[in-house]
C-alpha cells in the first residue's frame, strides 16, 4: 500500500487535516519557516549576482530530522503550506532542507481546511511556482537590506535597539505627517442655521437646515454674516418650493479581505490588528466543535481578494432562500447557483467554510473572542450575497424670501442585507420622516431659529484601523504585513496608543527625521507602492527578481555611506541641569532613554538616582504663575503642565506661549506658524513672530 506524507505549516492544522485522510497519510508540520538568511550577516553576495545564503533556522534541526525520516518512507510527498507567496517559499525551502530532489514531490493548496477542499487539492496537485518563490525572496532581501544597512546607523546616531524597515519606515512617516498636520491646524469659524417651522396642516413641527439663496449654496463663515441673514429673514414668509420623492438602494457590502476584516474588527469589536489576526488564524486552522471534532471554520485569512467560489455562492443561495426568502437573494444569485462547480478558488475572500454552521450553534465551543470574530465574518459573508436595502427618500426645498432651506429624509422600506448585517459606521434608520406629508400647498408658520457656532476640526489621529485603510489605499505593504508593521512601531516605541488613537513619540520623530533627511526614497509612499508593484510583476513572471535587487542595493549603500559621514548624533551627552541630586549633591544631567529624556545623577554607578525630566519652556502658568514644563504621558505623548503639579492642575496638549490673547486675555498656544487663543469661546488667531516662544 502506498504511503503519503503531507507537510503543513502549523501544528494546529495537523489534527484537523489528519481526520480527513486515510491511514496511508502521515501529516506533519514544519512550524513555519525552516531556512532563512543568517542573522549575523547581510545574507547575500552582491559580487555573486546577489545570490542569497540560506541556513537552517536555529532549533529546527530535530524537526527537520523527523521530517527527513518520514520523507524517506513516503512514496509521495505533498507540500501543503499556506496558499500565498510565503507559503510557496516555505515549500521550496522544505525541498532544499529535506533534500527532496528526485523524490515524488507535489504542491497542494486549499483555501479552507475542510474535507472537500483538502481532498480536492490532492486530486489537483501541481509543481512549486517559482515566480511566487522569487517574489517572496525579493521581498525578504529588500527588507533585509533596509533593516541591516540603516538600523546600525540609527544605533550610532541615536541609540541601540532601534530599527528601520522598508515598509515600517513609510508607515512611521505617514503617522508623523498626520501629527504635524494636526499640530499646525488652525480652526476656522463657521455657523449653521436651522429654522423650526410649523406644519399648520398637520399641526406638527419640523426642522429645516439653511442651504443658501436662490442662486445656490452659501456658507455662513462668521457671526456678522449670520446676523445679516437672520435680519433679512425676520419678515420673510416660508413656503414649500419643491418636493422630490424617490428611492435609493444601498448595495450589500463585499465579503471581508484581510484589511477590511482588520478595520471592521477594530471598530466593531475593539480588537487590535494583531489580536484579529491571531484569532482568525485559530478559526482557520481549526477549533474543536462539539460533535464534529476539530473543524476549520473560515477560509484563508491573508487575502486581498473579494472573489467567492461558485460552490460557496451556491451554498449561500440555498441558505438565504430557505432562511430569509427569495426576495433577499442578490440579483443574479440564482444564475450563480445553476452554474456552480466544485472548483476551489485559490484566492477567495474571507468567509465561513460552511455557511450552515451558525455562530449561535457553535457558541459553546468557542471562546468569547473567537465567537465574536466568527459571527462578524459569518454575518458579513451572508450579507454580501443578499439583496440591496431600499430607502424611500424625500427632499424638500423651502423658500424664505431670497433664501432657501432644505429638509432631507430617508426611510428604509426593505432591509435586504441589513436584516443580517449592519456595519459599525452604518447610518441608523429613522422611522419617522419629518418631511413626510409636506407638499407645495402646505401652509407653514415660523416658530424659531436655532443657530450654532462651529469650528473646523483637524484630520483625526490615526487609529490602527484607519492606518491600515490608508496603507492599503496607497498600495503600501500587503495583507500579511499590516499587523507586523504596527506591532514593530509600538515595540520600538516610535508610536504609542491612547484609547484607539495613535500618537508619535519623540523617539519616533527623531527616527523619522533621519529617514526623511538621508533616505527620502525609502520613506516615499510612491516609491514603496511602486516597489510592491514590481514584486507583483515578479510573481506574474514578467520581471526578474534579481534585477529588482540589483537596481535597489547600490543606491541604498551609497545613501548609507553619505549618512554615516554627514549625520550628526542626535543624543545629547550629559547636559548639566540646575537640579541637585538629593542623595549625593551633584548637579543632575539629562539622559536619553527608551521613553525619552530623564534626569540621572552623573555619579552613576555609585549613585543611581534618577528623576523625570521636566523641561521649562519659559512661560508662566496661567493658573498659578509658576513655570510651565514639557512632560510625557505614560505612553510617551508630549504635553505641557505646571511644575507645581499636583497642586496646580494646568495642562495643555499644544505648546503655550507667553503672549496673552489681545481680545480676551486668555493664554495662547502655538499651532504651526499661528498663535491661537486657548479659550474656545474666543479662538482669536494671529501669525506668530519668528522669535515667539
């Protein structure tokens, strides 16, 4: 009887897959990569056509010995690593590490760990796709070049333990640019004007929003403009000028890709990107479901495709029609059912492996977080195959002299996919239409005005979800890289998180400044996106992977040499302060640590006294008159507070200046090149002098 060996990546998959196959199949795991570039050196030879030097990863010797032993017994070996570039590369490395040349070796992939998918893959094996392998080799070597060439420079110029990365450094720049934009933002005043009107026919009130005049839309930019409009409206009569009714459809959402799952799990479940990927991996590899054994609950979690296999579409048609009715089937769904096949699409969206496995039915077999994420994926996929939601809309234009007000309402008249799934940012349905019943003969009466002052807001701080969305939009990184990028930035303390918001630390600003000055192309979003495009072309077989490497490396090496000679050290050596060490009497000095500056006794190691570094900014506290100092929050974000804290609770995120507001006397803060009054009711703005603190 023939004996077959199936090698997968994760030990968690072994148990799941083994139960699908007969006793003639042995299933073993490689535990991820088995070979890599050596940690102690660059790992390739530029003088020898950039040939990489791979070595066995430390600690994998015993595992490889076990795999070799089973490989010798097997008549055929199936390499069943993940269906992506990295999985393809792992399979290729396994053929080298296990010395499988001359053996009967075939590559199989499956998008979901189900009996049908695994058995179908065994019926349709193929050879290793070297284009995929080469694309992964190119990515790995590009990342190694940037990391191993620039990181030592950061150690020398700032401190040990820092790192640069081909994609990570671009992400850091994007965050820093957003923080600079927020810091420099100058709020602009504007007003909104609503009018409360009486529908005299229906004996009820409704609110209309100021739109403009008979010539078009008008913005109300200041109080004087508002007062002028209101004065002119005092004697105006109100009438319905036009009523437009209609319908609009809200289409079903697409099923999840990696990035959209990460974003929605962050918003709806408050999961970090890392947590989402960890739990999704568990659902994909298999969970012990009562009565069914170990079951893979979702399809492969690293994908940028929204495609769905015909087999899955057919199952969705059956499920939706049986449970919700034919009206809820997406247009064209029946056709998909008729043409359904059993072929698995290698690059599908993330979906449940079995649509009939309801979240509520397996809740007891899942952890709370596993259940919540599975339910989110299940609902999104079912909704993606359902019909659109339909809204009844009413748009009313109301004339008041030369001015115009509008009322716009909508009411959901058919829920469609929203019967199953509503996204975290979905609009809430308003069952009561305030414009309902209005027509051109409706008699209106004036009741009151509701005017409000507003100030424009800066772009929001990035969250993990919005950063992933931006990286995806710009074409930077790939589904598998978003989580490691954010994790590395947090680990290196380049960024910090407060609630969901991301803030750059002082250390992050320093590193970003060096990267922008010395390696502008590496942190240029367009350059990085173009590089991703080149890697895609390598995968397609239209570009040679070594040509990508050979075109990149010489320019990088030259930039590093220039930076080494021209960049000055950022670290300030032992800046003496007037703070006296209470333990030994020496004047304490400024040191730079992982969290920024701190005070230390120069008598170290004899005296180990340290204190927080409080940098005076030369401005008196507006509450008590003592000095304002620059501080850091626990997570590394800069703010300004009174040196007499906790006796004085003054605090400001923006840097205060000595000049008081000429209009209200409150303190002012610097916003880029402008000074802005901190009093929200005043908001006086003026240009800062060059020498202004």
